[in-house]
C-alpha cells in the first residue's frame, strides 16, 4: 500500500484540526461526523429566545434538529472528517422533511437536501481535502480512534497514518 507523502497532504488543514483540538476540545468528538453541542442550559435559553419556544418545547429538540442552526452560540462537535469538511467550507445536509441535518453527507451550499446535486459523503470530501488515500482515511476517520493534536500535526508533516491502529493515541 502506498501512503501519501507530505507533498500530497494538506499540512495546513491538519494543523487547523490540531488547533481546534487544543483550543476548543469540546468541539472534537471522534465518535460522530457532527452534532450540535446542546448540553449547556444557556443554549436552551438561546433556542427559546431565537425561536419563541417554551422550555418544554425547547427540551424536545434533539441534537440534529435544524432549529439549532440559528443559535449562533451553539457549537458543533465533529470528528477529524467533520472538521476537515467544515474548515474547508462544506456544510451539513438536511433530510427530506428539512427538519434535521446530518454531517454524513455534505454540500458546498447551506440548507441543501442530502439527495441534491453536488452532495458528497463527508469521508470522500475529508479525504480529498486532507490529501490522503482511502486506506488512510478509513483509519483516520475510525470512530473509536483516539487522536491528539500532536499526532494531527505529525500527520500534516507526512508521518505514517497507517502505523497507528484505531485504539492507539
């Protein structure tokens, strides 16, 4: 298997992901492509204010509900792939009912149905944006992997991704 080289990889993007991991650790969650961080009491207050909801109504809104998109203080937790897509201008897509969003499929346009033209899988987009091959992407995007910011920076410098298993640092 031929691994990608430092010349092929997007070193800047690996470093940006490392910065997110260092500066906003709550926004990194390797177990999810992406979901809203809604576990802060104050975010429900903001949701109620923005959409004119009662506390009861607001408490029924889940982590994938599109209503969170309008709550600017609400961050999103994402894995390496989700951050790679997000940091390069890709957006989550919406289900057919336009009530929930998902990061599994992404688009360059906001508020697009996941069945629309130009929608791609986040794995494909992230691998392309990071400049890595499919085998490296499978390992790097594994939901059980435990990556650190230092390892992300090393990957950006060309260190072998394949030398790590999903449960190593």
